[in-house]
C-alpha cells in the first residue's frame, strides 16, 4: 500500500501507511540505538556508554585512588543529571558491578561498604555506600586531557563527553563484557591482565603472529572466581571465530574430616555461579534421599576474607570420587559458558576473534600515542615562543643596565679624552642598536 497524506476537517493530517513499512522504519533506528548506545561495548576501551559515563563523572569529581571516598548517591546523581538520564538504578548497578571482584577480572571502581557478594547478596542502597576510582581506571583515563579522543555533546547539549577512553590497557579482553541488544548479544570472557598485555606487546613486535603463537601467550580465559576449563581443545576455534562454549568446572579436592569422614572441599566456582544457591540446592537434593547424593551428611560454607571454601561432608563409606563426578554432572559445579565476542568496531557491531580484538586495540593505541605526541609538540612550540620572548626581554634588560652604568660614569667623572669619549659613544651606540 502506498502511503498518502489525508487532510481532516480541522486542517490536521495523518499518514496512511502500511504497518510493515512503519515497523521497519521504526525498528531499525531503535535497534541501532540500543546496539550502539546501550548494550554492546566498543572494542577500543571495552566499555558500554553507561560505564564510560560513570567513570568520567568520577574522574571529573577528582575521585582518584589517593582521595577520600564519596557517597555513591552523589556519583549516581551527577551521572544522571549530566550524561545518562535513564534512571538511577541502572547507573548504580553499573557502578556496583565495576567494583565487584567476582564479576570483574580487574575492578575499575573501588567500593567502600556493602557491594554485594557471589552468594547473590544485593548491594546496600547508594545512600549508604561510597566509591572512588580504582588504579586501573586511572590508566584508562591517561592522556584524556591531551586531545587524544573525540568529544560529543551530551543529551541536552550543555556539555561535552568523550566518545571513548584512551584506555592504556586492553579492557575488553581483560574484563570481558555481556549484554543483550535487539537481535544481538555479546558475551566476552575475562582474561588474565598480564597475559593479554604480553599478547598485545607480541602483536606489536610481530604483526603477522599466528593464532597458535598468540595462544602460547594467551592460553585461554581467566575468570575472577577461578575454575578449570575442561574443553581446552575448543579454545582455538572459539578464538578464531569468536563464537562457542567453554565448559568450566569447580576446583575441588577430597579430604578427611577430623572424624575420619570423607569431604569434598570446593575452593573455586564457575564464573557467575551463585554459591549460596548452589549449595542450598545440593543440600535439598541430599535431603530427598535420592541415589548417591543422599550420602551427604552436611554442607558448610567456610568462606571468609582469606578466600572461598565450601565443604560437603559425606558418610564414612561413601565413594567421594563417585560423589564428586555426580555433582559435576547434575549441578552447576560444572557449567557451560557461552562465548559470543561481539563489539562495536569501525562504527558497527562485529564478531571478533582474538587476533581481531588485539588488532583493533593496537591500532587505536597507536592513534592515541600519535595524537598525544602531536598535542605535546603543540604545547612545546607554544612554550618555546614564550621562552624566546622572555630571553629577548632578558637580553635587552642586560643591555639597558650597561647604558645606565655608562651614564652614571659620565655624570660622576666626565670624559678625560676624545678617545675615551669616542669609545663611550661607540658603547652607547652598540647598546642601543
């Protein structure tokens, strides 16, 4: 159906248009906005817009690691008022996540107060907690004031915000990302910071490095809660295509209790596993008296500030190895983690392999360093003009002093001879020239 304008009696018009066309013309811009402005991180700094804005507000407020903490409510309010008018809950949740060491491999925010736990405990309200930038976040801001990145107007055109962070380390691979957009999702696993940085250095030294050679440096993901990757042979395919599944198993050992009963001690859990909920489900199954799991006597969470420790105590005659295998198979002590390495690169979402992500990042950093050097050169040249002017002024001040000394000598002693008079005139002429 062709669209046509129909004029009503009151001189208003409405557009008569096919619904299919309306949905297409409306959905495409909406999808593009959600993908680019909310859910998918950029490959350069590995941040989503709300994360970028929270960190920028904290940087503007001077909340550096050596400064005192500031109330989270203040940070959330400033972010919402200046850059992200989408509600305080989403902003606070973002800041909390960036402070949780069980979600971020390298936290970017340092929190003071209750910021939740891997047991699923919610954080305290933002009026109770405090925060400031963590040292790694300062590295992401390095050279921000040296015209290294572009700035855009905020939502009401009253101030400008940076489009991306200079990011002195590859945050996308180190801290990973997860998000769901319209018809698109991303799930990037976390990696060990030293391994990823070594990989970037290797790529800079040998741009034609192969994936197998890179995997000698970055052998696989490194999750903040630990765990053991069981399907290591699938990692090469995942890093080549940016798509796949990783099987992660909890790290557990079998020990003897003081009473002589076997017990399973778990010290690492798969990424994003709710520890308390998992242990509660195991205990619930054990109380159901079903199969081998009924031989569980007690389950204790002995975790403290020194680390994670969960104990599953068994009956004396129980086969602990068989019990552990059962738990791996039927509980979240072993789980599959999907990998879908999608990020915004060159202005559009792209499926990235490991080498692609490193290539985009190194090209970005080379551009940052070039812009930083150009800025420093402009500043040095401007400073040079000032110093040259000061040098000329100082030189003329010295010559003026010579003239004043000569005039004082003439006033006190006069001229004894024509030769002396001529030499004095020559001196004055030289000083004034």
